C-alpha cells in the first residue's frame, strides 16, 4: 500500500495528492481495519487495526533503511506530558530530521471512537476516519521537522502543519541533520512561522475551513476569523498553528481530539476532510 503524504505544490501552497494513489490507499486501509473488527468492542478492534497498519515501519523510523529514533520524552515545552521522539533518516538520497508526537494505536482508536460516537454510524465513521488518517500521514504528527516526500523534496512542518520552506532548507538537495534540528527546533520554540502556512493539519489532513465549520462552530466569530481560511492562500494565518497545537495537547489529556471530531463530521456529511480546492 502506498501511503500519500500531503504537500504544498510549488508556489500555490495547496495540499494535493494523486487521486488514484489516495483512493487505492483508502481502499486497502479500509479492508485491513475491517478485518480486525469484532462484533462487540469497536474501540479495541480499531486499535488492533491500527497495530496491523503500523506493523510496517514508517519511512522515518525504518531502521533497515538507516533511520534512528530516540526514546520518547515528556518534557517538550510545547507539548508537556506528550511523548515526543526525534528521528533522523534517509529518503531518496536526502537526509531528514523530524520531531514527532505520534499517537499509539490505543490512543488513536480512542480519538476515533470518541469522534464517531454521535455520528449515527460509529462503525462506518470509525473505519473511514482511521483510513483517512493513515493515508494522509501514516498517523504522523510532526511537532517540527522535515518530512521528505517520495519524490525527493524537503518539506518543513511545524505543529502538524506544513509551512513555507525556509530559505536555508534546499528543496531537492540534502542538508546536514544537525542544521535541520537546530533551525527547526528554534522555529518550534518561537511557536510560529514567518511565512505562509498550509491549510491542512496532520495526522488527518483536516483543513482550517473544515475545522472552523465543525469544531469551533459555537465559538465567537472573532475566534473563527483568527484562524483565517484556506483560500485564497494569503488568507491563511499562523494562528492555525496555535489552534492545532492546543487541540493536540488537549487530545492527549482528555482522549478527545477536536481535529478528529471535525473530520468525523465532515466525512459523514460526505465532505472532503481536506476542504475544497482553491479556485
């Protein structure tokens, strides 16, 4: 199964994925998850399904390909109490460094189960939501780092959101991982990005518009307006990073992830989790 990481396309800064690849990934992930579901405990079946998906190492943690990941630590100042690890890896001849706060299979299943409880069809919703998260990012949440695409492009992330590639990070040539760690860690400490930010937040690829519609529908209008919008590109705001960071930290404390809640509602309304394409 080929998993598809979302990415900006040139200067348009729009997340995209090859439709055929994405559809193939969703179909295969759905079949694997459904095969693990029992007649009673949905959450446990979902966790088993995620463990099946995770049986093959993700590209940034594949030791056979030279990846090295640290043991998780709980003292990251932006994600206090959340297990955060660092990985260095090689892909397509490039070197990468990334800091991750990936959920365990059990936690991901809890987020999905809680998000789908009130949708009217918890089983269908749950399977679709896990498949969405898997095919968007392999259930990855980059706190900060470089996730190299299968095409061999360096892509910078902060708080689960792709950011405009800093000038010091070349697009298609390698950069020392020590330099990546130093400079991307500094961006994380600053809690913001200096350039444009992406429209979608990992691990689901949920767009700022979908989140604004479903997760904060009852929030004051000024709160929603601070998020900006996906289109046009210049309407996107760095506050989206703060919102995602807050939601993700909340999810680890409470077992309920606002990003998953919003995505579940969009999926069951047959709306694209990543939002509509910009005209």
